[in-house]
C-alpha cells in the first residue's frame, strides 16, 4: 500500500509499505481522510515517536475492510472514527483511571503506523461506528475534538467564566466552540495570524486581537487557554490569569520550551496551572457531539489534498496557512 513515512528527522516521503495485518481483536480500516496535527511536526523534529521511520497520522476515519477472528462488535463495511490511544491497562496510571498518562503510552500514528496511508489497523475497542448522516472524511475531526473535550474535563468550567484563548488554529477554534457550550460569559481569542482570527469571528467569538493588551480586561480572565505551544504566548497567558483563575496548557510545546512563573502570585491569588494530555474517556463523547453538528466541517477543514501531497501539506501547516489540513488516501 501507499503511505507517507517520516523516515528520519526532517525527512518525509510517500512510498510503498507492507499492508497491515490485523490480529484477533483488531480491524483494518481503509482510510478516507487523515488530519495533520502539530504532533506530526514534533515527530518530524524527532520528538514523541520513539523510533523512526514511522507512518504518521493519528486523526483518521474510514471504512473497515478486514476484521480479526475475535471481532464481533463491528463488520466489514462499517464506517468508523479511530481513537489512536494505546494503553497498557496494567501500570499504576492505567489502574488509577489515568490511562492517558500510561507509563507505556503509545498511539497509532505516533509509536505505530498510522492513518497517513491507504490502510491502517486499530484495536476494535478504539473504533466508533459513525451514524449515517456523518460523512466519513469529516469524521477525522473527532479525534482533535476529543482532545478538546478532555481539555474542558480538566478545566471543570463554571458558568459565566471569562475565557481567553491563545491561538485560532484548529484546536483553539474547537476550544472556542466548546467554551460556548460551557456557558462562558465571554470568549476572546489572541493570535498573530489575522487570517485565522477571521474564522474565530465567523464562529461567534466575543472579540479578537493580535495582543491581549488590546483587550479591555485589566483584572484578567477566569480561564486562560494556550492552544499554540509557543513559549511567548504561554508566558504572556500565565500573566493574564485573574485571581482564583486557571491557566490550561493545551497546546503542545517543543521539549526545549521554558517559561517563568511567580510562585508567590500563584499562592497569594490561588491561581491554578494545569495541563491536558491527549484523550481520556472523551472519544465517544466527542463522536456524539460531532454527530449533533457542534462543528461545521466546511469551516474547520480548509484543505483536502491527496496523499502524494503529504510533505507539501506539512510545509503548509508549519507555515500556519489554512486551518485543518486533511490528506485523502
């Protein structure tokens, strides 16, 4: 089969690899669409994936074309979205219900071959069947949406919170959409990319700016979310949290990123700094939300490109052009 392969640090090519063979409790999916994500750029930089080469792609959906000998929940021809998370279910974190912090954490498209290919395999337990009205290609958005759902699980948001989001890429926009569902009294978005801010305006943001200084909020925000992973944005955001507020590190930073905190201020103003790691008990809920139309795929997906254009699509994503970019094997 044809697949995109990250062959080494900074190197990616589309080539022919072996077809996946499913085990007793696995299925093989013919991939309809696979979304690009910041994690893919980190893998390209030599981070996250323990070994290279690897077929990337952890945001994907498709049609089952083969099932293992012990699979009876799904059948050939079923359309599914795939949760890429792979846990050991044995370590202390898994046994305490914190599977996303698994000591042997792995993921399809990160540590094993993923969806940037014509076919991909997955445990049957990781597959969620799609309702008839959901287009298969669009369902690749369910995985990033499930990460956003997890983010709000961590926040435990209160009604009428004032929210500031750094970044209006796919994840920032998803946090905007879910923030409205939590009953936020206002949601403001900061981004240096003015083209992306236009989408936030389209989605009904309270206000946008290229700097939080432009926003009239001298007492800060109850909830500040970084969806960029950029250390300058993170540093600025931590300083914008109101008394008793929460800063959520949601964007994925480079390993080398560093920021400075003020311990006395955190103590004295009871500021919470927390993080949200990938997916935890949120994929099925995200699939249900997606089926209700919480996101408009035509707004979120800016580009759909053939698999042969994977390397070029990565360059476009890195340049911050567009929103969600999908490859269509």
